[in-house]
């Protein structure tokens, strides 16, 4: 193996004024997931698979206009409705592996409705 | 692709904005034109100091001034910070952009849509 391995870790936080079930549904429902994850004007999908259950695989492969072929393959390792979604994923850019990692997704789905 | 002229302009804009009192002047001037003494009073600055700051802002193309009688009126140049704003908005990681799309999706989805 050549090249270097760069380890990185980051946290993103967004406060969204919608019920927790809606946020979970945006990740769990295929149409909703597609709507914000891959349906974008600068992206052409070449492969699409979505099996949202523990052990299930998600694939999002496509090309940014004028950009490289991007392939995202994820496997769900833990799903607790309205609480958390854990997945691991690999990323390739033009066939070269770029990223692999674990994401603790939605581990704080609290919704603060009484603003 | 930014050409050298744009790069030079960006240098001037960021240099002009790299000073709290000049940013305060910009904040004041986007609300409407002001005389030099109006800009000096709230900041507790001398007129020569204000004029120095205004020169830096004018060199960057952010403000313009005109003299009517004995009063020099300073105005914000509309659109002068658009290029800077676009550049700043583009400096987001793909994960941030994806989170933004999720938020947009959730805030736009009609109330009854979630299961």
C-alpha cells in the first residue's frame, strides 16, 4: 500500500424546528432520503440502492457535472427509530478509495418545539 | 477560475474588512448614506481617522463618497461584497452542504408528509 492515511473526525450540528419523527423519516423513507441526499441539479445518478435496515446496504453512485465519478457504499449497523442511525461507509472517487469511516448519525434527535 | 484582477480585489476587500471599526462603518452604510461626521460620532473617532478608514473601504470598492457643499456623503456600493459573499458561501465541506440540504428538505416538506 502506498500513500498516506489521514485520520479525521468532525461533528456537524443542526437545530431544525421539526418533530423528531420527520427528521428520522428523512433518513428512513427512500423518497425523502433521495430528495435531499442525491436529487440535486448538478448530479447524475448511475447507481442507487437503499435498504434501510440493520445489515442493509445503501449505494449512491453518480457523477457531478464535469466532475469525478463518486461512489458511496454504506451498511447500516444500528437503527433505533427516532433515536439513532449508525452506519459505516466507503467512498470512491473515480475508482480510487477515498474514505472509509463510521458515522454516528442522528445520535441526538431531540426536537425543541417549545422554542 | 479567479483571475489575477479578481484575486487583487479580494485582497483589498478582505484587508478592508479586517478591522472592526471599518466593518462597523459598512454595517452603518448598508442602511443608508451618512456624512463623515455621522460616521465619526458614534465611534468616537477623529475626522482624519474616519477619512483614513474610508479611503481603505473606497480602495476596495466597498464605499463611494460625494461632496455636496461642505458635506461629504459616504454611500455603500451595492453589490460590492457579492463576490466575497459567494466565495465565503462556497467554502463548505461536502458534509456541511449535505446537512444544509437536509435542513432545507425538512423545512420545506409539508407538515402532513412524514409518516
